[in-house]
């Protein structure tokens, strides 16, 4: 019967699988700044990093063998003497003894980590005879493939030491704050003693710490003496040496970033969100995030230490005197790569909002929802959840310039910017944005003042609304929307998306009325700085595996979306608002004219003011860094508060850019072509002292669009043409304004038929319009 039982057992044993699908155990992924040395964050599911035996103290190896498997170097994976001893003892009713070798324990861990379903995990760890038998066969197979030290090294790296520490590397850090190579005999023996039952001997628990020390002193060290690994004197000295416990769990995740002065939690969170969306890292977001938190990557991010420190410091300084509920949000992007180099905001990245202030949104406040200040994990700078972005204002005028240049209109394209301007866009009757008594959209300039004849340089420099709305009319709003989308902008809410479907009637689009994020606005302008090459925004500079091998996945994804000459033309106009000078010397003042002198590098960009100044924006770009700043209330974008430029967003962005660019080489912008700048020129015939009608006919016959301006004193008879604006020459087919003569005296009334030629429409307008809708006539 014994023979038959043995034969049957052998047959069953032979049918068991011997192979072990050894998948890598979860490892810590490390996120660094772009210098590759400044640690920003640790991402992991299990706190573990594999290290070779050579990076472990010799006493670690000896303590583990003495404690867990004294015959480790004698058996072939299964200790039959240990099995017999345990069987006899257990049958006699003594204390239950196990007979698992280190190899068998390693097999159990490997099978558990390699399980693909929860049921496989249970099967790998349940205390049953079949599992034990299968474990024995696999242990025998493992011993044929790996050497003893290889098995021991792998076991020391995979074992759980409790308190969130997996493997000897993490255990050394968590309990003693040192590397495994620097462990003393007393420390190593204590750590090895935890493997038996980590929760029972947890040194981080004051109630259990004495038990951990007792196990070391009464079992591990005596075993090491018994095996001749240490002398009794060495063991006694180890017992007598006080232990200095750190007992600090390794920080994990974006809420526990290193270098808190950088406030890089929001950047870290952006990196994680971006990673989850990248198909190249896995088939779905679950698989991608699992790899991120378990593959042991070394992630060298795109976060630039100088730019981030500059942005965060500037935000902190400006916001010292502001309300805590208000948010200053700065995002910096590298042109030509799309790499995000800075994300700064006056918030703390944290899930603990228990002490947050009240929500400024009345509806949310009434529901008891706290505000996202001063702590939040809401992605304020890159959108997500309830965050759809914020109105950007006149920074959108840059997109209208690009669309116009693409349609063949040059930078010198003139328009008589009357105010108010009666557009062809139809809106609701009675809307405060309509010309009084009409249903036509009727924007105005700051102070309701006409700006005269301006072009793209001067119109952008002074942010003339009634230049850009008619310019958008002539090229088609859908063309402007298309440019914005090619530069990376999205519609984040249903209202904006629906308006885009009928873009030909969207007169206010050029004034920046859609909800956008600081990240996408910075990247849009960075595309122009890169001569029209759009690069998807990304947070990576380099990606390496746990062995240090460089991996794919950190390469920029770029494409040409705007002709380089067109992009250079838009940049040339964008130099005017910031006090720089265009390549053709055509700027005539700017809304933020001091920025060039502060940054001390060639710059382009634009300011933006929105509906009732609910937000203020500024974008400043050099050839190597583009930074967008938004100053608003992210909890309630429809706030009643007003957000200013001077002392607000302008200060934050300009000083951040100054410090971010300090010490960097000067880089000039490429000059656009003559065609982009001036188009085809045409001489303007002289109409001096001609009748208004004759002057109009003469100009129209050669193809100009003719408008009538306000009368000025001149030597010509009253009611005739004093001059044209511009004079000499202008763009072929462009606008020429006839300036009527008021005769020799100033202040005379304009001649019959003058005063706007039907272009302004609607008279001076409702005096309350600017108060009701300041974005129609902002002063930005």
C-alpha cells in the first residue's frame, strides 16, 4: 500500500507545473526635475526598490539565512529534514511549525505577484496541501535555474517588512533612514526578524517595538551565533547598542512632493493625468497608471527649476496682498517641444480641505461645498473635473491676426476703428451688446473713443476692439476658430461648442469670451514662437527603466500648423503690446509697455481683460519660454470681483519671466517677409480740396474701400476733402479714410454725409453699455 501511495503521489507530482512566470515585482517610480537630480515625487503601490546583494550589508544576508532557513546552502530548494521535523512536531500536538525554505517562500511571493486575477492570488497563498506540493515542485525547479545568492537576493527584495516597506531597501529607509549597505548587525537582525510576522513585530508601533527587539535578541542573534556567523561577543554588543528608529513611511504621490518650496504638486498631478491619457503606455488608463506606479521608472520631467522657482516666487509675492480665494495661475511652456516647464499657483496641493474657506460660488456655498482654497487637488491650470477654464479676453486677438495673414491681409492692413462699431453680426434684440435699437453686435473701444485708422501692429498694441471685430468679419469667424483649434485650444463646455457650430455669427469670439486654461493658452502662443510648429504639451524630458535604460515615450509630438512666415508676422505684431519693437519699427505703444524693459529679452505677447474684469490675463513669450498668467476666481468664474493687471497678473508674469530668463542667452525673433508685413502696396491718389463725392469716386475707382472720418481744420474749403488717412500708399484694396475739411477754424461740424459713412451706426450708443459689459470696451 505504501508503494502504491508513493507511485500515485509521484504521478500527481509529475503532473504539477514546474515553471514560474516570474513577473517583476512592483517598484518605486521616481520623478525628477529637468536636471535629473532634484527629486520631486515618488509614485508607487508598494514601497520597493530592488538592490543587488553587493548593496546590502553582509550581516543582512547572514541574518536572513540564520533566521529563516539555516540549511539554505545545503538543500536543493526543499529541506526534507525540516519537513519531517515539522510533521512529527505537528502530529504530536506541539506548536505548529512550518517547513518552508527561503526558496519556497520566494516561489510563493512570485506566484502571488504573477497572478492575473484575485482568485489566482488566493490560490497562491492559501494554506492547503495541493498548494504546498506545487510550491515544492516549483522550488526544486527554481534551484536548477538560479544560484543560492540569486534566490536570496530576490527574496530580500520581494519580502514584506511591514509598515509599508517591501524589500530590504525600503525597510532600511522606513525604519532607520539609511541604505541597506549601511545597516549594523543590530539593525539588520531586527529587520530580518520582522519577516515572520510584520504586523506583530512592527517597530513603528510603540506597543510592538519591544516584541521586535525581543525577537531579535532571543532568536535571530542566537541563531547567527549558533551558525557561526557572529561571535557571542558581537551579538551581545549588538543587543547593548541602542537603536535609533526613524519610523517614517516613504512619501508617496503628488500630495507629498519633495522640495515644497517649488510647490510642484500641481505639475506632478498634471504628469500623472497626462500619463493616463497616453496610449503608448498601455491599453487603457488603468494599465498605464499601474505601470507608472510599479515599473520603477526614473522619470526626468520637463519641470525647469529656474522657471518654476521664479513663477512660484512671483505668484507668492503678488498674492500676499490679495484675497486668499483669488487665484494667480502661471504656466510656462517651451516653444518647439511643448514641454511644460512651470506650473505655479497660490494653492497647496492637498486632499485635506477640512480647513478650507467658504466657496465663493453662492450655489455651492449654499450646498455646504467648501472652496478650493488654500488646499486643493483640482487641476486649476490644466482643466479637469469642474474646471473648464476661464475667459481669456483680448489675448484671442492674436488668433484673428493669424487668420487674417493666412487670408492674404498684411500686417499693415488698415481699418478705421470707429467706436461704437455696428457690425454685421446678429444678436438678440435688446441685448446690451447690440447697437441701440438694432439686433447688430456693436462693440466699443475703451472710453467709447474711435481709434482712427490702425493696422495689426497698432491695433494689437493698443488692443483696439473695433479693429479686430471688423477684421474678423472680413475673413470669417470660422477661420479664426480654426486657427485657435490648430494651436491647441478646445471648447470645454457645451455653450462654447454650440456657438462654434455657428461661428459665422460669433462676433465676440475675437475678444476672448470662451473658457480656456493657462496651459493651452501658453502652448498656443508657444506655437507661434516656434514659427508655427505645434507640439502637444507634455511633462517629460526623459524616461528610463529601473535598470537605467532609456525608453521611448518622452519625445515631443509636433507638426507644422501655421506657415512660418505667418507665425513670424503674428509674433512681430505681438511685440507691440509689451513695449518691444517690431522688425519694421511699426509699433505705436502698448497696453503693457514696460514688460520688455523688465524681462530684458525680446518678447511678444498680449494682455486680456474679460466681461466685467472677471479675469485678467497676460501672455509673455521669448523664443525659449512662453508663460501665460490668469488672475481670477476659479471657484466662481462669474465672480462679482474685479481682477486687475497692474499690481496683479502683469506683475506676476513679468517678474516670473524676468527671473526665469535671467542668465539665458538673448534670442531675437525672425523678421517676417515684406509680403506678410505690407502686402502689395498701392499709391493713394491725392484728393486734397476735392469735393467729398469726387474724392470718394477717385479712391473707389482704383480699388480702395472708402470711409469718411471726422472733420479737421485745414486750408481747404469747408466740406471738401482735407486729406486721406493714410496718405501716400497703403495695402492694395485696403481702407482709405477721407478726412473732411472744417475750414480754417477748428471744431467745426463735419460736412453733410460725413461722420462715419454708415460704418459706426447706432449713434453714440447707450451710456450704460460699458458699465453693463465692460469687455466691449476694456482698458487692457
